[in-house]
């Protein structure tokens, strides 16, 4: 007889494999003896087969039973992961598994191994960071295609043995775009290069990585002191979408007629608080950022092509500082109101509270402007023009009161500890928070598309941007990394202190907290907008939250 292999079956019996014959061993000596006797008779009937075998006697089998403990008998089976053996290395044994790894992963499939696949693609930069799922959807397929493109594999979006091995290889490379590549990812890169002034015209945003794109990338790398290889690798990609990236033109320190023209336009729209002089100073940076925030541009303070086009368009949204805003621009307006006698110097806080609003209304009434409490283009022009009337001598100067508490409420850290922990007591939402959640849920099932801002497809930050604007919160589009330091709302540093209506920021992702410990977000893993549990993945990757309402 050949050597017998011992494994455990579902009935907690032991089986012996001889060639392709499986014989159950039930730990009853009588049955063992009978089974072995039968095997011996079978072998004797095949005397013509000249096979050298080592006989195992009944006594040896009984001894095997007595010497092996149940713990020793149970063999440890390695997890079926792409970076481990596909099957246990037991030759000649055919085992059945309830959920074996398919030979090919393709769109529409659902399998636990897809979770590991998505995690790996996210780590390598081919998918946006998200809570992974077991569903092989369109987003996963597109990420696989980009990986295959980069690694000179057939771009079919199907994960076969070759692609699977390459993705999980220790030598697998991080995402990098280069000349002759094509795809939606290239289009997004080109759009950002155009916004920063490295691509001259919008018609150069084609989705094809040609000579002009390569030259633009190399120029961007030169200005930002990166290695000039013309490829969009990890460092270039991370810098490209950050607020620290330097544009090709019209930035802090530049002096030109182009800057002067931009300043005049900013002043006309109510964004400049100083006289245009052609010098791109801190006042211009603040004005540009405010304009970008109001006109759905990436808020970086640079006058790139996209911002300049928006600035000079007939549809440019004029400035409108209003209740709830904060920042250096608010401080400058408050200082001007204080000098004119409308606001006490102690209320120059940088936060636009009720006291500032009342001071603005008095200023507007005194200067024959429309009284709405908002610092729009006309009000700003009057404040900065030198012809503004001072507050009447008998008019009460706005002093400290509700604004002080409002300011402190906006700047304080909610929740105390930054360590997080526990389960958020999200409860039920009220007022505007409830409206935000309702708007978010109205888009459940909408497609996930990288860089999309609605109304029918979104990425994670585009979804938050669209939802906030639908409920009247004028928030510019910023990436998930930008949400780490947005600074406009009350910051939540403890996961357990999140509540319904808050914006939750995790590493590489952002969503809207809903009632009952749930979240609504545009999920790359699911390929659509989903409503799901605010579970351990969110807690593990939690960075901060932002309280928009109350």
C-alpha cells in the first residue's frame, strides 16, 4: 500500500486517501479492521499490477489512532489569499471548498478575494481610497485596466492568473501615467494641469498623454522642484492635487499688467479690499481664494487658466460675505467697519456673526445701499472706495455679545480627545442637517466617477460638494485631503462625537454622516453612492469631522 494521508472531514471523522479512493475512519476499531481487510482483499485481486507498496497492518492503524490526538490530527490549512498558495500543498488530494477563488475575476462577480484586490489597488494608487467591498464593479474594472496598461498586459479589465500575480507581486509598481497612455485618468490629470496654467488651452484636455502633456508635466515638475521625468508618479500626483502645488503663472510675488487687470476685476466683483497695483501680494491671494470659493474652483490662491476664465466670464459670482463665514477677508471687512465707527474693535474676530451683520446693515442704511446684511460687490466697493460715510454720532456702535460666543463656537474643538473611539451617537438629524441627509439619500445608486461633481455621477468629494450646495451651503469643490484642514466649520476630533449631518473625513475619503450610526458616500469600492454602516473601517481610518449645522 502507498502512504496514507490523513485529513479531517465535515463529520469530524478522519479519511484516508489511497490513489483516488477515500475511506472514512470513524474511530471504531471493528470498522477499521473490516475496512482494512476489504482493502487488502482488493489489492490481492490486482496481483498483475507490479506496484511496490508498503503494507499497513490493522495493528498499525489502531496504533495510529491511539497515538494521534484530535489536535494533532487536525491539519492547519492556510488561508486562500492571492499572495499565498491557491490550494494546500497536498499532492493527490482533491478537496472541496465552499467558496473557491475563481480562475478569472470579472465585472459582476462577488467574492471575498475582491476585497483584497481592491485594497491592493488602492494601496498602489489605482483606486481612490474607500472601504473595500466584495463586488467586482465598473470602478474596479477600470482600475484593473489602468494597472494592465501600465504593466503592458492585455487591457481587458479581467483578473486572470497573470494579472493577479502581477498585482500582488512585491515588485508591483505604484500608479504612474506617461506618454502615449490614454484614459479618463489622463483626462483628469490634464484638466488639473490646465487649471494650474501648464496646459495653455482647454482643448488640450483630450485623455491622450501626448507631447504637450509630457512637456506640461515636466514644466510642473521643474517649477515644483521634482525630478523632471515627464511621468505622473506618486510624488507628482500627490503634489498635483494639493494646495502646496505652484502654478505656472500669476502667483504670489509676480508683478505684471495681467495681475493688475485681474485685480481690477476682483475689486469690481467685491473681492479686493485694497487698491489694485499690479503686484500679486497677500491681499490678492486672499481675494483669489475668496473668488474661487464662491465660483466652484479649487481653492489654492493661484490665478491659473480655469480661475481666470471664471473671473472674466459674465456668469462670475460676485462676493457676498454673509453670516457664518470666517477668515482673513472677514477680519479686513471688520477692521474697515471699525474705523468708520460701525463696529467695536473688540469684535474684529474673523467670524461673521450677528454683530457684524448688524454693523453691515447700519453701514448699508447710512450709505443708501440695499440693506441685506451681506457684503456684496456694491457694499465692498463702498467700504474700499474712500467715499463711505462714517457711522452717525448717535448710532450705537456694535459691541461684544452673541458674536463672541459664535466665534468661539466656530473655533473650538468639539469632542476633546483626538484619539476617537466608541460608536458615534448620531441619533436623529434636525433642521438643515436633516435636509442635507435627505439630499444625499436622493442620489443613492448614482455612478461613482473619478472627479465627477454631479448631478448624476460623483466622486467622494464631488458628492459632498454637490450635496452641501443643494442645501444652501456655498462650499467650493475640494479634494478629500483638502477636507482635512477646511477650517470653515466646527472641527470634530473624536469619532464618538460625530452626529448626523456632519462631514466625516478618513484617510483618502470623505462622506456625510447619517442617522443611526450610518454614512452616505460616493463609494469607489461599490461603484456608486451608497448608504452603509459607519463601522470599524471608518473608525480605524478616521481623521476628523466637520459640523456644518449647529
